[in-house]
């Protein structure tokens, strides 16, 4: 696990890292400058202290000692001078020099003295005071009097010991000031060496820290950048499996995270494209299925056309039955007319009533059988309607249309045949009725004189004929409705055939689209194959 400081430094932005290294370098330079300034200030203060406390006092002592020497010189000149004015001048110079020494020594003492200095100054004051008395009491009077022997004797016996004491005191003070100055100079050297060490140490520390920060910054930047570059090279070569470790939160770390997210998105996209290409590969199966559907649709279309033709034939047959029914109605009306004619001559057919009654009875039986046939035709019409309904239901189905239509067409054909047979039966019965009617006409001719007796039977026959007429009308309506239903069936089958043709065209379009999808699938699979995910 990374050190917290290293992790904190790694999360800094690159600009902050570089700025931090520069800041450390600047702080190192500032510390060197500050250390140098502090050292210079201390050196300056030490130099001022040496000047104020050592050089100036030393210079003052040198001037005092020089003034004392001038005093001695003026005394000597005053002693050897012959001219009175010159002697007075030297005497005054000696007095002035002596006063200057006293004044200067007082100022020196007022500046503050160490105990050793105080002792030497006291000694010097005592010696100067004694020398001043010797000067004033003996040396100057001897010089003014031009008494060399007295001057020499006073100088040798009294002045020289005092001069030795004064010079010794001056030497003591000068030595003290010299040692103090040497100590201050040594302190100044120490300050210089310490300042130099501080400056060099600060400079070295700044350089080391700045170098470490720079090295760490470069390492924190170039290392992750190299990893990012390697991953980008792999992505460029089609390898999307690589990821970059995110070790920091700076720009490089965020760039690595962005690269990882981009690579992941590309990887997901390529995987999705691969899945899509595999899904598109199913388009080949769709093409095969479309071909099968097209074949089935063509078969359905052909069968629908055949069934439509059969339905049209059935419709024509039903129309024929309807026409036969109309003819049968006309025949029944003709029978009614003949019955009325027979009624007119019934008055003369009384003797043949029983025979006519039997004939009419047979006619009633034949009419009853005609009614049965009509019922059969009505049942056939109803069955035809049901079959038409079944055909409509079968037409609504999109699957096994051909087989259903074949069955329905067969049943409708059978019913049509039964209808034809029933019609033939009706025709036979009608023929029988006609034969019986001929017999009745003959009998009626024979019994024309007794027709009045059978007038009641004539009324009954007329009513029966009316019933037969009504029944025939109902039969005609049923046959007409059957013909209409068969027409509707034919129209529905035509619509189905049209829909089958449209389906065939749509399936052809689907087959072409499936072929295009298969081509695109191949291209996508080839493209996805260039990547590693």
C-alpha cells in the first residue's frame, strides 16, 4: 500500500507538482538569501562593534599616546631652544598636548571600561597627574630658565619613571583593545563560517529536495504516460483487453481512467457488434424460411384459383337449378289453369267422379313427393350456406388454406350433384303429374256432364295448386340465396388468391432483405474479428 504522503503527492495535478518543485527551489534560494542577509547583518554588526568598541578606542589611545609624545617633544624643544619666544611657544605646545591627553583619556574612560581597562586607566591617570606636576614644577621652569642640567636631572629622576609608567599603561590598554579586536574578529570569522554553512546547507537541501521532487514528478508523469501509450498502441492494433492502472488522481491518472472507460466502451460496442453480427447471421435461415413461405403461398394461390373456378361452376349449376324451378312454377300454373278448365266441364262428369278423384289423389301424391323433393333442395341450400360459412372461416386462416379449400370444394360439388339429381327427380315427378293430368283430362271429357258434382273437389285442387306455387316460390328464393352465397365464396377465394400473390411478392422482398442482412453480417463479423475483446 502506498504511503499517504506519496498517495497525496500522486493525486496532485501536474502543474501543482511542478509548481511545488519550483517552490521548493525558490524557497531554497530564498533561505540562502535570507541566511546570507542574516550573516551579512551579523557581520556588519560585528564590524560596527569592532569599529566602535575596538578600532576607535585603539585609535584614540594611539592619538593620546601621540599627543603625549608631542608633549615630550615640545618639552625637549623648549629645553634646547635659545630664543625666549620659541621657548614660550614650545612651553604652550607642551601644555596643550598635555591637556589634550587628559581630555582624551577622560573621554576614553567615559565610553565604558572593562575592569582590566579601568585599572590601566587609573594607573595612567595617576602617572599623568604625577607627570603633569613634574612638568609644571620642574621641567617647564628649567626649560624657560634654559637650565639644561636641572631639566635633565628632573627628567631623568622624576619624569622618566612616570613616562615608563604612562607608556606601560598605554601598552596595556592597546593590548587589551587588540585582544578584544582579535576576539571580535574571531567571532566575525565564526559568523562568516556559520553563515556560509547555513547558506551552503540551505542551498544543498533546496537542491536535494527540488531534485527529489523533480525526479518524483517526472517518474509520476512518465511512468503512467508510458503505460497509457502502451495501452493506446494495443488499442490501435485492435487489442481492447488492456487496461491502465490508475495510481493517482492527477491529469495522467484521470487520463488513464478516461482511457479505461473509452476502451471499455469500445469493448462493449465491439461485443455488441459481434452479437449483432451473429444475430444477423440468422438472416440466412430467414431467407430459407422466406423461400418456403413463397412456395407455400404460390401453392395456396394456385389452389385458390382452382377453388374459385369450382365455385364459379357451382354457381352456374345453382343458376340452372333456379331456372328449372322457375319452369316448374310455370308448369304448376299451367296445371292450375287446366284444373279450372276441368272444373268448367265437371258438371258433366258426375259419373266419372270416382275415377277423377283417384287421378287427383295420385296427383296429390305426386305433388307431395314434389314437396319432399323441394324440402330436399331446401336442405341442400341450407347445407350450401353452411359450407359457404365454412369456406369463409377457412379463407380467414393463413395456414392450411389449400387443403381446406379442396375439402370444401369437394363437398360443394357433391351437394351440387345431389341438387341436380333432385332436380331430375322433380322433372320426373312433374312428368308423372302431367301424365296423370292427361288421364284426368280424358276422364273429365268423358264425364263432362257430371262436372258439377265435383265442384267441391275443384276448389280443393285450386288451393293445393296455390300451395304448390308458394312452395315453388320459397324454393326459388332458397336457390337464389344459395347462388348468392356461392358468389360470395368465389369473391372471397379471389381475394384470398390476390392476398397469396401479394404474400409471394412480400416474401421475395424479405428474401432479398435477408440476403442483404447476411452480407452485412459477414462484413460485421470480419470487422469484429480484427479486435480482441
